C-alpha cells in the first residue's frame, strides 16, 4: 500500500470517463484483487547499456552495430503493393467557437477517433496537437486531420489544420513526438475490405508539410496500430516504437516495429504474441520509460475478451511472454498503459459488468511488468463508465 500511495504522488493521471446510463439501486459484485506474475525474461543487459551509451554520445557506428544484432532492417521479402499517392493539404473549414467545450475540428464533415499530443521541447508555449479521422459517409474518402493549439488548448483555430489524404480511406490515427519540431502520426490505410495496411506520416510542428512512410503493407489485415517514442530520454536520437495486430482469419499476431531515423524506415516485424484468438474488440496500447517498453492489448479468452501485457528492456528486440492481467467471464477491453519512474506502471481498462453498466478497473505494477496487482476498481458505480485514458506527467514522460 505504501508503494501504491508513493506512486500516486509521483504520477498524475487523467482518466477521461463518459457517464452514459442511469444509476441502478442494487449493489454489484466487485472483483477480487489478484497478483499475477510474468515468466522469467532475460536480455543482454551489457548490450543494452552499450546501446544507450552510444545513443547518448552520438556514436552512430556502435549504435548501428548493436541494433543489427537485435533487428532486421532489410525490406520484407514480399511483393510490395503500389505505394499510394501522397497528398498533404491544408484545410480552412475550421469554425471559431468558445464555450464549455473547445472545438478542435468543427466542420460539416464527421470527425472521430481523436488522439492528443503535447509537444515537449518548445522554447515558448508548448503546442498541443490532435489527430483525428474526418469522413462524410460513402461520398468521400476518409482522411486524417491534424489540428494545433498554441494557447494551452484554449483554442484550436489559430493554425490551419493539416489533412493527410491518400487514395484510400484512412482511420484510427495515433500520434507521438518524433523530434523537437516534428510529430508523427500512424494510421490504418484501407487497401481493401480484407487488406488493411499501416502507414506513418511525419509532420512538422507548423503543420505545413508531411512525409509518408509505409510501415506494413504485407497483404494481411492490420488492426489498431499504436505508437510511442523515447524522445524525452533521447531528444537528439529518438526511436519510434509501433505495435499492431496482424489478422490471420480467426487468429492474430501482435507485431512490433522500430524506427531509428524519425520514421523514414521501419525494421522488419518482431512478434510479441502469436496465434491468439481474435478478440471482439481490438485495442492496443504502448508506453516507454527508462529503457523499458510495456504493451497492453485485447485477446479472446474463454467466451470473453481479456487484457494481456508484455514488456521489453532492449528497445523491442525481444519480449517477455505475454501474461493475462484481466480475465473473467465478462469482457475486459480498451486497455490504456502508462509507465512512470522507478518501473511503476498502470493499465486501465473497461470491465463489462453488464451491457449497460460498464466499469473502469486497473492493474498496477511496481517492477516494470514483472508482476501485476489487478482487479482494482476505479469507477464501479451503477452508472456506465467507459473509455479510460491515462497520462504520466513525471519527468521524462513520453
């Protein structure tokens, strides 16, 4: 308990909950807390230290030598599909309005699936960026819109948004910091109804230009890419870390790729988890802190969706065996993971008590994912609590 209280003093958490249903009078069952342990996971710690030293000193030769032992950076030996024509345009349809809610994108089209980033390293007021889908039914291709605020989020109409527009529909953007003046957006490219790919666009902080990179267009169906970086720890040599589902019919793999050149190129995939049953609700989350990566994702259990997690301490070159941190007869979905200092971390998720009464639970670790204390209720009233999100604001947060 002392460790948990200490963690809460070091970690600022934002949980965004939507309350949708009416209060029910009956008492409900609260899940019993459990502690779950990971199987042993060993890496060459000396090699990891040499890699981090090379990155901090700027020794690219040593850095690349070590990376070549962990990753394959050759192009996948597959037949590449035609690369989509890139179109980066500026949108001027944003309307100005101020009230209890701040409009980020307020056009005549539909905007959905937002992702947010506060750009660190700015000399003046930090900038806030939001990437979202923009679509208008079947009459237009889905696009990705990136909006910016330069006044702490009070308004988002002081900079013309940037539109990422390709020749196929785009969806499910996630956003991270690439460098001092660049951000990166990863998203799904809908090549066909059964073949979705992953693409990445590097965007400058003024929202005036972007460059496109293919992450995975292997021909498999791809779901729910997510991205983070270690910019806060290595501002001059940040790596980008990407995860996503690779769908193989009724089963799926969880894949990982690394970029060491600001997203210009990504490594061949590393498999985190393989041949697990496809969940009903796809969801991924990834966090980095102090040389450690943790992922959380959903997989189908025995009649319901479960939350699983794994960690890596060598920039994603290898991973611990995934373990299940939330598994009951009911669905547990939408995990959101965050790492703080001293290997403390959280996974927040939805627990579907009933179809109209969903709750927010969490698991926490004090050892970087080696073990988890789970089934902790955060919001378990008779109301419908959904869609948690979590942010770490301790020094060096990603």
